[in-house]
C-alpha cells in the first residue's frame, strides 16, 4: 500500500489599503481639508465632498482653479504632516490581531498616502509595518490603476492570482480587480461594486483573511 504526499498549494499573500481599511482617519482627513479650505476662503463641506472623489491636484482644479496647484499641494502636505504628529488616530478593531498574526513576509501595504505618514500613524497605533510598503511616491499611476498592487505583488515575489486585496474604497477595489487579484471589501455598510466578498467591518473579516492565508488557528507560524 502506498501513500501519496499532499503537496501544499502556492503561498497566499494579503495586500492592505491603509486609510479606511486599517486606520480610521476620516475625522483627521475632514479636519485637514477644513483647515486647508479655510486658508483659501472656501466652503469646507464642499471641498471635502470633492476631495473624497478625486486626487488632490484634481480637487484643487475643481475648487480653487485660480490658485497655484503646487502651492495648494504644499499647504495640504504641511497640514497632513502636522496632523500625523499631533492628531489622534485609531486602528480599526481587529487590525492589531490580524497584522500581528500574519508573517511580515506574507503581506504588504498599498496606499495612496506617503510612507512617512503611514509609518507615523502605525507608530501611534502600535501596528507593525511590513517589509513591502508601496506608497504614492513609488508609482507614477495611483489607484484605480492596477500598478500599485502589481508592484506590491512583485516585491513580495507573488503572482497576482495568489493575492488577496483588502479595500474600503471604489478606486482601490477597481485597482485590485484590474490587477487580477481577489478583492474583499471592509468597513462599509453597502458592498463596493465588484468585490468578491463584503464585510461590514474589518473585525468580521479577520478569520476569513487568516483562512485565506492558511493561518487558521495559527499563532503566526507558517
């Protein structure tokens, strides 16, 4: 009687968006944009409404077309950096457990923000930082382009089909789908169009994310 060895499947990887997915920064973003709008005599609510749907340079073109966009961006960046130093941040429930369980080489951060701000927020909230972090400065094309997620997979040594993207926003979901990856949505009452699975909260998704990474019942050892 012979027995056959069961070969393990390919390693799985998890790619996380940051703001709105792991870090709750809504109040911080609203406060930063409100301060920025005040400096230019603009309506804060209208500016924030536009900023939610567009990138900063596109926002400036819509709400402050008579201003130098580079000066607008410099002012915004200064406010954001100040907020990282002095603002109050919170990680979503489940984030610490999830990131502490996943091996550092099996996950990455893919953000439209900048690395120094992400590291500052993670330090403030006690979250671990992985080896691979793709930020706005790392790519010429941001979300919804698939480039950021494809770059993260490349740096991890992963094939797109073996990657799970965790997102909260439509642009990020589109980026993950265009990259040929599995995409799950979290922290939203209504599912973002296109996601393969939807969870109302990150906490709800934790067991399934660990199962995807084949770490069910694990203490972080593969």
